[in-house]
């Protein structure tokens, strides 16, 4: 795992634009654009379910924005994997508690910049594109049914765009009985790398060549995101459309006082409540800029008028973390909207903060707010502890399940110079071996060719003990044939090598055939 410190420090500049589109009544996408983390989540599961699921996923990942300061690539990669699984558990738990949310889920595509490396986590059919040296590369593979058909040669990519099952996702986070583990990839970061993370409302209608042209020619990040979202809507996208554009920026002097800095942006459904995310990252968070253009046709304007006003961002706003909100309440002088109107003992009403009775009322309100804030912090701590326990329980359950599965497998290896049958798989987790010896054969490895020994060192897998014994008998027969051909050979070492190679190929083919039949 790469952990070497880069010679030059890279920083991340990012922005995001998310729009409800021209057909949907609410935005179920969520996005995050920070200095160390970017992410897009495309929710599904109805009016309430999709936006809830994508918001949960963004909140579960947001802590990486501040927690990857240790510059440990392996640690952050594991952190991203665990955070995605924690989001899955939270979504499933909420769906079980609230029946109206049953069946909700979300995709997750996230990229973190750590010590000069990109760490990519992905599940679902949202996409990540990397523009490097003017060439666009798709860095994720869709976990969708049509992608499976493409991979197996049943349809072409052009046919996939209009396939009736193009929206069927085979892996996703949520209330489904499917694999929720994300794909994790690590790639060396280069200066001037540009990322695009987008929901399928964008990549489902725009060609890669179009995306490459916009990404290459529009240098301003926000303008680039605005243009891509707008083009997707004009191309006829019927879904929510979200784009995150992020650039790697090289800082030649890491001690300079004017290092790249930005306020993280939150778009889509997660932007409806910024304060929880501000508390998670412990710094100010801003809502993403609204789409400036793109709904220009009469049909689009009519659709926009029928959409719920709650989903349209009027103007960007900034949320402070809880400790800053509390400080501002105590230190700032209240304006007229915050000063209570008090009826004095003589019957008159006063809102003068210098009036002792009004001052007492202000003090009382501040005291109540502090009590409420302490109570919120207390419940937040309890919630964090409970979430940690749930994650540990989930990880323990996953480990237990993996161990049980491993014990249903067998493989051939070697021990003390003889071919040995093991139950389990030839690996270990944190030093915990997932296999044990169950049976030794009488086959000496000294009589076997080196390539057979190499296969035994790697482990020749079998689905049952009988299949493993069958492989062992096959090895024994082939070894006897090989020994006979070598003893009867008169052509020297070259003939022996030829016989060994032929027998090895025969044994491998026979073992493969036996495994496929079982």
C-alpha cells in the first residue's frame, strides 16, 4: 500500500451543482465538494426514500474531510470502506423503523486526496471521470444490468443508452438483499488532474466525447459544472442531474500563508439541512450554487413551475458548526428580531435591551438555549457511541460470516514435504488463519515438478473434501506417469523437462475439468 510522502503537496479545489431536473418533483441526489473529499450519491426509493438515503450516505462520508489529515493512504482507504458500510447499515435501520422508507437506497461515488494519492470508493451507477493530460478516463464501472450485458457482449454501449432495463442497478447501498461492499481503488495523483463525479442523470445522456470537450475547454470549475448539468437537461435527461468538478492544485511552498482553501459545498437533498454536516466536519459548510441556466424551453419552464418550491435553492447559505453557533449567540448583541418584547410591571411594553426587565428576559432565553445546546451535544455523543457500536457489530458479523463461508471450502497445499488437504481458504485476516489441516496424503512434493509445487504453495481450491481428494488422486497418478517417463527416458534432461511440462499441463487441465464438473 503506498504511503510514501510526495515531493510536492497537492491540494483539492472543488465545486458542485445539483438540479432537480424537468420531470422529477424532488431532488434525490446529494453531493459534497470539499478540500479533501468529493462525493456524489444518487438516491432511489420514492419521494421520501431517495433523498433520505443519499443524505445519510453524504453524512456518513463527510467526516473524511477532516479525518484524513494523518496522510495515511491505507488508513483512509479503510475509513472510506467502513464509512460506506456504516451508511448502508444506517439506511437499512431507518427503513426498518419507518415503513414508508422501505426499499430506499443510494449509489455512492467518492474520491479522497491523501498524501498525493487518489482513493476512490464506488458502488452503483453514478460515475467518476478523470481528465489527465487532456484525455478523459472513466474510472468506475457501473454496477448495473446493462453494464453486465455490455461486459458479456450481449449489447453495445450505444444500445445500452436506450435499453428498457438501463436503470436496473445490481449493487447499491440500502434496503436490498445485495452486496453493499464498495469497490476501492488507489491511484497516484498528478498536478492538474481534474475529476468529474456525476449521477446517471448526466452520464446517461451525454457522450464521453462531449464530457471530455467541456472538461478540457472550460477552465473555471463552477462554469464547467454549470455547463455540464445544463447540457444534460437540454439533451433530454428525465432524472435529477448532479455534477462535482474538482481540480488538483500544486502548492510549491507548503509553508505559505495563502495555501488553497475553500468552504466545502453541499448540493441536492443533503443541502436541505447543512448544520449536521457542519458539525461533522467541524467547520463552515455552504450550500451549492443553483443552476443558472438550462431550463429555457417552454416545456421546461412549465415543469419547473410545477415543482415543489422547497427543492429550489434560492441563494447559497452558510452553516456554522455548533460551537461557533453557540459562541455567536452568547457574544453577539441581539438584533431587534431577537430581543423579546416584555410587558413591564407598570403595564407598558418594552424591547429596550438596556431595560433591566428586558435584559433579564434576554438572559433567560440565552440560558434556555445553552441548556438545549448541551442536551443536543449529549444526545449527539450518545448517538456517536451507539453508531460506533453498531459499526463494530456489523464488522464482527461480516467477519463471522466470512469465516463460516471459508470453512465450506477446501484446498490442496503442502506440509512437511507432502501434499496436504486443508479446510478453509489459503489466507489470513490480521494474523487469523482461515484454514486448518484435515488430511495428509502420501504424495511427496520432492517427486513433483516445480510448477506443481508453485500451485500447491498458492493452494489448489476445491468446493468439497471429496473434490480435494479427487485432485490429490489425480496428482498422484500424473506424478507416477511422470516418474515412469523420466526413468525410461534416454534423451537426457531436455526430454525430462518436456515430459514434466506435458504432465503438468495435463494435470492442470484435468483438475480444472474436475472442478467445473463438481
